[in-house]
């Protein structure tokens, strides 16, 4: 069973995608495991489906989208603070001053 606030886009994925904001302290069920979320997670962000060691490919939509820059535990937030794109430099994804 998967908490309705998360979706698994492909069976090959090692992350779940948040489809409704969750907050630190919320209890969620992820594939028969109940955990407490450690940080606020916005819609569209990811959490680890399993332990992801440093350098592990992050798989979303059944395809690699980047690699972890540090180890990530089951159910932890996966985003720019602990992963990098293998395709575009992260500085090109950040909004420049004055842009909306």
C-alpha cells in the first residue's frame, strides 16, 4: 500500500513522487512500511523508495535523472541538496536574479 500523497511513476523507479504537500512529522505508509517524514516536501519532489548510497542513479519514469551526492535513507527527501543532474549543471536550473 502506498500513501495517497505519493505516486510511483514506474515499477523501475527508486523514488516516489509527492503529489500533495507533506510536512515534517507526518506519518506515511510506503509499501507496507510506516515512517515519519523528516522534512517538509513540496509537490513534485521525490522521496527515496529504498536506501540510495552516494553515487546511486536516481530513477524516475523508469529512466535515470541524476545521481545522489550523498547517501539517502528510505523515505528521505531526494532533491538538489542530495542529488545532481547527470545531464544539466544545477546552476543552469536555478532562477537568475530578476527572473520570474
